[in-house]
DNA sequence: CGTATGACGAGCC
DNA sequence: AGGCTCGCCATAC
């Protein structure tokens, strides 16, 4: 439940706070948005982003450091790599985690 | 208003 | 370690 407004806009606002070169997880964004177990809701929200650049969706990954996208995983890895985020055998080093 | 849908996550083999 | 199951929850229809 959201006191004011729907949840998606708040999720987008939170994702926009993730700095370049850092990553966060679906579960973390959900908790920051006030959802105790809303990781899937965050995934749904990012999946339905109005425009590709409305929020830095590529900085959101799974809790185990892997990429959640099925079709565009390579593109997400490329975007992250361009920001200096390193991968260790398919997983993002969680020391890039944010906060 | 009930059912289905995910870019999840934790737990259990 | 890697795969499966089940719970979760805002939306879509």
C-alpha cells in the first residue's frame, strides 16, 4: 500500500537515486519503497518503464548479483561495464552495492 | 471483483 | 553449486 500515489512512480524515483557505477537489488528497492516483500513488483515496474531512459533500470540486479533480464541481459551488462561495474564469472561484485 | 503475470527471493533438496 | 518450489504483491484484464 502506498499512502500517496501509486507505487511505480516511487520505485522510479528510488532507482533514479542509484549513482553511476553502483547497483542495487530488486528487494532493496522494494523495501525502500515501503514494500516488505515486493521484489517482484519492482521487476514489474521496471519492465513497464514508459521510456528506456526514464530511470537507470540497468543498475538494478538480483540479490545474488546476477542479471534478471532474459532477452537483453547482454545489453545490461554492457551498460554496467561502461560505468565501471565489474563482473566476476557472471555475477556483479556486490561491493558495488548501493547504499 | 477474481485470476493471471512477472526483470524476485529465500529455503530446501 | 545449481535447480525447484512456494510465497509475495502491485497491476493488467
